[in-house]
């Protein structure tokens, strides 16, 4: 029995050391999608389809949103915008915008994404249920512009609160959202992320759009899963040792 007790103490010490040293592994946030991709994360190459993950939540009063899908949708630019205007998509996202071919004038440099002068708000949601909010780290690339190739990105909001963003125009620039710059703005459950894009205007319409590529979106679980695994292994080892000593 003394031998068993000695092994129990050794197991307990080893478990404590292993648990303290166990890293918190980051898990992907699978509910966050780049612009212009389908449910499997593949880039949508067809023009004028509703983006399944992003919505157009506001637009200028002068823009009627007269497209076949309704007002509050973001339309994919398809291969036209992914290849021929602004900077091409990087292969993991597409361009989205506020309009479709059925609305307004379509010129040689005016594809399916068009709008009147003013600000357009694009919004997506993602779920942080079960994650350690202090560990959330989102990084990516963003481009937002119009026919004049102006810097289109005005501001970004996480759950309605302003988060710092770089100046973004027709070329992709990196951005990140984490505990350092978002503070306590992440919430358990559904979060909303919104980008506001300015269109300098046209006659009567002008190309306008945005492309967001999430290169990484991760967070850890409260215990990283390591403690449970280590504890289970230690208990199994103790049970086997006890059976051997009893024999």
C-alpha cells in the first residue's frame, strides 16, 4: 500500500506540472467568412449573387437598391471585379457591392457593383459561444474603393463600437482585431462586424465595392482542452497501477 501511495503522489506532482505547462491551443472561429464566398468558403465567380454571409445594412438616401434580391443584400462582383477592376482578389475572397446589372447604366468600366454618392454599410456576424473572449484574434486584408480609386473605407464597428482600422483603398492592406485594439467589445454569442465604405459618386452611378479576406480567426477554449486530457490519462494510469499492485 505504501508503494501505491508513493506512486499516487508522483502522479499528482507530474499532473500538476504538466497541466501548468500545457499550452492553450487556439481553435478556428468557423462562423466568420470572407466576402464573396459560398458556404464552403469557395470564392463565388458568378456575378450578381447574394453574398450568404454579408448584408448591406444602410446606403445613401439617393440609392434605391433596386435589385432583384431586395434592399438589404450585398451583391457579388464575380469574376469581373475579381480580375478586371481595382486589385484582383487574392483567391480566398471576392468583391461585394450594393447593386446589380438590372439597375442603372452599365458602361465598360462599370460592372455589377454600383451606387450613388455616400456611405454604404456592410455587416457580417460570427459566433464566439464557448470561447475565451480575451484570446480572440482576427486578422486579414481589406480593400474598399470606387471608380476613382479613392480610399473607400471610412470606419469599422465591432458590436456597434468603433475599432481602429487602416486607410484602405483599391489595394489590399492588413488589419487586425483583438483584445489590444477592441478592448472588451467581443461578446459571448453572436458578434457583429461592420465596415463603412464611401462612394465619391457618379452620374448617376459609380462603381463601389469592398473585399475582406480573413487570413486568420482564432480563439481558445476556457481550458484549452489540455487539462481534461491530462487528467483522464493520469487517472487511467493510476487505475492500471493499482490493479497490478493488488495482484
